[in-house]
């Protein structure tokens, strides 16, 4: 079929919204009609050429929500008409990682996905017979996409697609960092560094876990205001005294849980040093620049602090994304303020510009 899609033709150039060919889903694959797709830093990072593992030409986009249109052979967990959220982090339910409750890092299709291919090593996207690669296994800046069944989470049909799309990446990452990775205990004190989509999700996750005090730290007053809406009890403007301030306000001990959601290694260090002696847990969700390292004074660890990382919030997507979406439908999670702009596919490059200016949390492409 012919589809319109936003193609990264060359690094550093605006995306080209154009017509491509999309082949039928093969065995284990699903054709999805996109209804909405968030525009994320990861798309822009790849488009810029800064990501050394990037490739072109490819159709970007990984924060999609849409409707199942057709099934390849052997697909049994989805049916045409289902509303789905796309997963750059799949869940095969069979590999050694999927069978463990200690990680969400499914191993089933990693190698092919990292190179922009579907699991059988080929693409369904093409132009004049030339293959076009599938970014993050999702390629959701497009009217339709073909994806593996194991990378689609079926969510409630009542979830509006633009809201559901937020759960495809940063929001679930933040929520999961608090709920799955840190497993925040009720009554605790938490500090969240960064109030973008990930940090705001972490604030909401801490609130849902029953944290007593949730301190959110950012440089933007607007974003700190949004953090209040998600349950932050204290909002602090970021500076180099944040660690001391956390210690001062916790009788010199530090916070039970800290979360880093900026991608800045200096802030990661602050998050480690703000964690409580004895049992403080620092969860790192930010993605640092290539080659950067995190400095930790070993004494912080010996005196009982722990540090861990969190990819996609430890969320096993097919099982847990539907549950997180349900929190929204049940009125326990207010995601409406995260959508700052609704744009068309043709306006995708404007979505990048809005992000560069830090104008709002998410621009969401809405397909007609
Ligand atoms: N682990 C994962 O699976 C995963 C998934 C999505 C995104 N990420 C990463 O998480 C990070 C955050 O993503 P996002 O979409 O929320 O980004 P964002 O850019 O929207 O938010 C980052 C926030 O950090 C704030 N900030 C800047 N300097 C600061 C400082 N010194 N102290 C405190 N806050 C400061 C900014 O003002 C901004 O609000 C990025 O590094 C992103 O790549 C990780
Ligand atoms: Zn994303
Ligand atoms: Zn797996």
C-alpha cells in the first residue's frame, strides 16, 4: 500500500514528508493505522546525526497509538480493531529476560531492531524498490506501520489515542522508574531531578506509591508548576546547592529515593549524593552523551546508598502499559497537561522546533 511518512533522508536535514510503499505484514507481524504519535528527543537526536548508531533513510517516530488493521500469519494476541500502543521495548514472554521478573529487556529481536529491520532481517518500507529502515522497530511518523506482534500493547478502546501515545515512551519510563525499578515505599521522601516527560512521570509514580514528600528539581518554573500538578510537594529551582539542601531538610541523612531524568552526568552525581545513607536508592533514567561517565565517590556506596538504571521504567510493555493507561482512565493520573501542541504529520519538523525551544512537554501528531 502507499502511505505518507516522515523520512529521515540525511542527518542534519529536516524530515521529508513523502509517499512510500508499505508491504503486507508477514508472519508474526501486524499492520497498524496510526492515530497519534508523540514527538520525542530521541527522534530529534537521531535526525541530528549525533547518535552514532543512527541510520538513514528511515522513518522516525516511536511514540505511537493506533488501530490494528490486519494480521500476518500466526498472530493470536491481537485482532483487527484493537487499539494499541507501540513498544520500542518489546515483550516476547519467552526469552530468559521476559521470564524473569527482574528485567524488562526482552532479547527476542534486539539485534535486527537496532539495525532498523523487522525480526526476519528485512523491511516492509520501501521507495521505488529501495528498502527504507524501521526506526526503533516502530516507524510511527507514518499513516500506517508494520510491527511485530510482540511490540504492540493492546490498551482499552476507551483511551483517547493522543493520550495513549504518551505511554509509549517517557511517561511510562518515569512512572515505571518509581513503581517498578525503585518500588517506592509509602511514606518515603523522594527527590526527582528533571521535570520533562520522564521526571513528571516519576513524580506521578512516587505519588501513586504513596510517597509522603516529593521534591522536584528543575530549571524551568513552568515545568515545576506541572510537577505540582502531578503531586510534587516541593519544587526547587536547580542549582549547585541542591544536595546540601536535601541534606538540610532530611536531618542530614538524604532522601529515601532519588530519580535522575535529565541525561546530565553532573545531575546524576547530585542524585547519587542526595540519596540517604543506609538505604537511599538512586534511579538513573536519563541517557548521557556518548563517552560521558558518572563520578561516584565509593564512600557513598559503602555507607549504604545504591544506584541503578532504568530502561523504559522496567515496564514489560504488553503486560503493564495497558495497566498504566487504565490509571489514566480511572482518573488516578492526569496526563492531559502533557500535551502542549497537536500537530499534523506535515508539521513534524515544527514539532522538533517546539521541542528545541522547550515549548511544552509533548507535541503530538494527530492523524486524520
Ligand atoms: N531510560 C529510558 O528508557 C528513557 C526513555 C525516555 C527518555 N529517556 C531520557 O530521559 C531524560 C529525560 O527525558 P525527557 O523527555 O523528560 O527530557 P526533557 O529534556 O523534556 O527534560 C529534562 C528536564 O531536565 C531539566 N534540567 C536541565 N538541567 C537541570 C538541572 N541541572 N537540574 C535539574 N533539572 C535540569 C530541564 O529543564 C528539563 O525540564 C533524557 O536523557 C532522555 O533521553 C530515557
Ligand atoms: Zn521517546
Ligand atoms: Zn523476550
